[in-house]
């Protein structure tokens, strides 16, 4: 009997499922970049039946074994340990502009009690601005990404993106999505039939409690001209480095 652990910044949630992989699977995401999209995909491919039961301490990592499945916003401070466990790791991110918008709506609709009142004052556009420029002493969008991007250079890690996995229903490409899923299957070292993959694709879009719109490029209609300029000043170079832009002319 294997276990699932869901890691959020302060807690680990443990549960049980039956699976056949020989190495622990670890899914890592920046918040609001496709955590449940990736989790749903890998559950479909491996036969995971997740059921959260408890909140043990981070010592859960010490008990990782071959059939364990870990997912969450895991900081790079665990990198050496997870590599030493020979984990199969997948890291996902998305366009920082879309992440910022998704995060702003999520905070206002689901996490109001955990954030400063000043972040929630006014319309959602003001929350977006405050997340971009970090004027409340919190991690800005750029700083949040910089915390997690070291995973891209970690051994045993396959890096994917929301845009490559979302498919045409989210504004992406079905062909790219299908190829990316096979890349993930290859990285995990699991056996999957075409039937399993097609079923996973069919059920991948939407239907999670964190789902809002699941669309690529919502920033184009959500960000004001002033916010776009602010984003260029704080995060423009990162957008170029991640391949979302070729210059600051957008």
C-alpha cells in the first residue's frame, strides 16, 4: 500500500493508494500554475486514488519509498534529499502574468483570511497590482518564481508548463499536449496504453476545486496598460528567460 503526500508551505497531507511505480513520484509547482492539472494527469496515468486523511509533519519525507506520490509547492531546500531518494520529479510553471491574475482571484475568493487586508481593498485589479510590485512586504511575482526555478536545473527533474498541458480547450494545442503527456510518461518510467492516455486527456480540463477558467493568455484582457508596464519593469526579463516573450515590446 503506497501513500500520497500533499505539501503546502507549512503542512503535509498523507493518504493511501495503490500504484506500481518503483520510485517515488514528486510533483512540484509554483502556486496557481497548474498544481491540480499536473496532479490529475499523473493520477490518471498511474491509477492513483487520492484521499486526504491527515496532516503529519514534514518528517513524512523521511518515509518516502518506491510507491509514494508527493505533490505540492515544495521548496528547493528539499532538492538534495529528494535526489538522494532517486525520485522522479516533475516541475510545472506557467506564464507569470497569468499566474498573478489567477492568484489574485483565488486569494479574494478563497483565502481572504490568510492575507493582509490591504491586499484585498478595492477591485481585483488593485490586488493584481499589489502582487506585481510587492508593496506590502510579500513576495512579488518575480520573487515567487525565483524561489522555485532552481528545480529546473535539478537532476531527475522534468520541467513542463501549464501551456503545454492544457490543450485546445484552454487555448493550447492538442498535439503539443499529447506529446507532452508521452514525455511525462517516459520520464516517470511507467507503462501506459494509448487508451489510458486518451482517457486522461479527455478528463484533464477543469473539474477541480481550484479551477477558475483554465485559459492561456488571460493577462491580455485583464492587465491594464499601466500594469503591463509595471510587469515589464519587475518581471520582463524573466518572461524572456522563460520563453514567453522575445523582448519588452508586448
